[in-house]
């Protein structure tokens, strides 16, 4: 069975008080790279190319291990979320984090959806 992963941008947060206190550019604002609702599909072939301008490198660094686990067919968060094929994660930017939903899509799920 093959697997793909759907990454959805659920939310973007911004903490201007932290930006004001700690950043070189205190008016950085929310993450400019992602938009709420944006989706990415990843499979074993496209996994390595996510860093070629298609995905923020810092965000990819934070979530790629979950994406890799899902592409291999593993349970992302068994016993933690209400669906072992899904998890919620965020990037490491402490002043403007982006929140992602990561979903494992099994090949059999794709076949059932097209019937």
C-alpha cells in the first residue's frame, strides 16, 4: 500500500509584544509564507523537494519527521489525537507560529473516494 500526506495550514498566530521585545524587525507581523487554508500534498517522490521553495524551511524542519512517518504508513499520533492518521503541529517560530494539520492518506482511501 502506498501513502500520501496532506498538509493543511489551519491557523497563523502573531505575538507583536514578543516581536517588539526580541526581534531585529519589531514590526515583522504574521508569517508571510503561508495562508490559512493552503494545502500541500506530499508523497515519497515529492518529500525531498519540499525545501525547493515550496515550503518554509523552518516549518519543514519542525514537521518533516511526522510527514515521513505518515508516508511510510506509520501512525502519526496513535493514542493522542482522535485519528491515528492525523496530527496537529506547528512551526518553531515563537513570535509568529503557523499551525498545520498533517493527514496520512492511504492508497486504499484514495481508491474508495474515486468510486
